[in-house]
C-alpha cells in the first residue's frame, strides 16, 4: 500500500526552501545596511545628575567622555569612577537595545524556528 503525505511534494519543498533562502539573503543585506546606519548613530548617557556625560557610537566605541570639573576637585575618585562606569554601561545598553530591535524587526518575516 502506498501512502501520500500531504505537503510532501518534493517540488514544493524545494520551492519553499528557495523562498526561505531568498528571504534570508534579503535579511542579511538589510541587516548589513542597518548595522552600518547604526554605527553612524550616537547614543548619550548621563550619571551623577550631569556630572558625567558619555557618548558612544553604534559600534560600541566611546566617542566622548565629559566630567564636570567641580567633581574632579573632589578627592573621592571612587565615586567618579562609579559614575563613569554607570554612564558608559547605560550608553552601551542603549546600543544593544537598538541592535536587538533591528534584529527582531528583520527576522519577523522568517518562519518560526528558523532563527
């Protein structure tokens, strides 16, 4: 006895695979474009009520770090160090959030379980 399984037609399976492969290639191209755009953006973060200002780019590189001179006159460098770390981490978190959003938007058109 022969059994035919619906949807097991090799021609349609091949077509489905080609469609998915095409979508993946389009997604890769769009991802490259979006990441290039992201690398040119700048993300800002502030800590210590404006004592420390940090700017990073979309490639997660620090572009600018400004510290209020009044804070430097303080002998408590540990507090300043903590503010720098907090501002840098917040700015980098903003970049990561943007990358995640881009990835989520691009992968939404692919079949579930593929990524």
